[in-house]
């Protein structure tokens, strides 16, 4: 199932999980220890993040470790950066329009 | 143009809102006109190489602006802006929604809020854009980048043709 990546990071708990595992790969239990919530709820968040390919799972023995997909996070930054650039271009154009308007007023 | 004018762009994904702040080296009434008069909006709102055209505008509460963003290939993307609140020279709010060329709106839109203030001849504009869905935002951007990419590949083709001569 493919999910909207922005929906994934719209939730504050999921954002906190991302911040945690950005530092090091962690097991679901270790992640749950950081939240006042049930292990099930953390598992649900991890499942959503995995479906969005924002986190990846790695097996070490019987334990599953979750870590961050850095490239996927970069995709979000890139996307936002493009949006920002559109506005930059727009406003540069507006600066020119305003300076013409000023001259016409004089 | 040297540009020391403030530009701030932040996205609050949880609130599905984009916040934009920009200063302009012009008095408030000019900036207000540039944001609210269709013939002026059309001159800057479409990032080059896109262009914008307004079919009609009725700038009053409940009134609309029906306009299109046009790609270099002539592809038109129509949208409707409905003005929901206007306080002359200081604030206006509108609801923006994509539409077809016959003015039939798509289901989701965005709510725009613009605030204008002036200090020492510099006008600050604060814009917040609330999107009902972030997927929609992604779609807007996709349209823009496709427009840009197309014109870039046109340029590449042109350069390739020229270099063969």
C-alpha cells in the first residue's frame, strides 16, 4: 500500500519517532520506552512509516531494528525547496512590477 | 536589483499550512494593488516561463477571480478564487480551487489569508495558505515543475539543433 508521505509526518508522534531513530537504529521496545503510549500504538506508527518507506527494518538475530531512510527525508526537503523557489521567483517578478508602478506614480 | 528584503517560507505539515512572509520596497497601497488587481496580479503571479491570465475578476466579498496559469506549451490550468473577506489595504482572504475551463471546481481547495503592514516605506506581506490536503499542494508543484521541465527540454532541443548547423 502506498501512502502519502506528508500524511506520515503530519502526526506529532511519528515526527518524534523519526527524530529518535535518526540518531540510531532502535527496536520497537526501545522506541516505545520514549513515549507515554502503548507498544501497539508505536507499532502502528512504525507500520505507517514503513509503508511510506520513510523507515527501514533490519533483523539482527530475533530483534527488528528500525532506522531512517535518509534519502526519503531528503525528497521531502527537495520538494519543499522547489515550492519555496516558485515563491522566490514570483516575488522577484513582483519587485519589478512594483518598481514600475512607483515610476508611473511619479 | 540588490535585495535585502526579508523572505521567510515555512511549512507546518501538521497544520497543513504554508506561511510566507516577504518585504517589499514600496508603500502599502501599491503592494495592495499588486495583490488585488487582476491586471497587476497577472504580471507576476506565474513563475517564468509560465504566464497567467484572468478571465474575469470581481473584487468584493463573495466575488471571484477566474484565471489560468499557462505553460510555455499553451497548456492552461484554470482556477477560481473566491473572496471571503476584505479589509481594504490591510487584509483579504480567499478560497482558491482548481477548476476546468468551464469553471467547474475540483473538490478540494485552499484557504488564503493575506496581511499587509507598512513601516518606513517598506511593506510586509504575511500569507498563510491552508491546504485541505497536502497531496493537493504536491499537485500544484507538479504542474509547475512539469511546465519548467518542458521549457528546459525545448531549450535543449533548440541548442542541439543549432549546434548541428
